[in-house]
C-alpha cells in the first residue's frame, strides 16, 4: 500500500523543483529591478520630460493613421507561420507505422483550409501591393 504514496511523492517533488525555479526566477527579476531603481540617478529636468522620437522634436498631434493593409500582410504571415509549425510534427507522425493514411488525409484537409483562405485573400485583392 505504500507504493502509491511513493509515486505521488516523487510526482510532487518534480513539481516542487519547477515551482522553486519559478520563484527563483521571479526573485531574480525583482532584485534586478529593485537594484536598478536604487542605484540610478534621478534628476528630472524639463528636457528629459519632453516626448522624444528618433531625435526629432514632436510636431502636431500624437494621433497617426496606419494603413490596414500592413496588418493584413502580417496576418497572412502568421497564418503561413502556423502552417509551417504544424508541418514539422505532422512529418514525424507521418513516418510512424500505422498513421500514414490518416495523417495524410488530415494534412490535406488542413492545407485545403489554408488554400481556401489564400484564394479568398486573392479574390479580395489583398495580395496586390498597390
């Protein structure tokens, strides 16, 4: 009867190591920020309190319009990056015996969804740079 408690104790020992490492990491960051706050010189001047951007004094208001098409390009990049992330585990499972046909069909379904998304983006004119 003592065997299950030993296994459970080993299991919780593993989590205690992870928890201790997390606590040490948080303490390290807290000590670093605290030391930086104590050691830095604090001399506020009007020049230091001005808004600074790329060495140029700010002119006009702080609101700027950004074209939406750049977000669409970023979104398309994320879609294809996710595609490549899923291709690597698929390739390892595809090589395992007994999973070949199933994983091949699943991957073609996944690539089909991506192709439909790409076709939709092409029809909407998102893929043109102008």
